[in-house]
């Protein structure tokens, strides 16, 4: 299955489940854990989404600063 190549000799029982995005990970602690990844649609632009969040926060911050200036 390839788990031996990834994790070396281990006593962990690996199970083959036909679930998209499922696998095993070792984050450097020598503990192998099952994990699931989010299913992201093809063509999804992470940078565009991050920019929208940043722009939104900057807009909220500007509105708060304007309101604070009114009360001074």
C-alpha cells in the first residue's frame, strides 16, 4: 500500500477506506493519525478569497475609525 515507504516499520493497522480526502499523517511526533482534508472545488482561488477577507476587514476598520473620529 505504500504506508511502509512513508512511515517505515510500524505496528499501526492501516485501513483502506474509499473516502476521498482521507489518509494518514505523522506531524513529526512519531504518532500516526488518520486525517481528512477538505474537498476544494477545481479552480478555487484561495488568494482571491483571502483578498476578499482582507478587503472586508479593512472596510470594517475604516468604518470604526470614522465613527470614532465623529465622537471625538
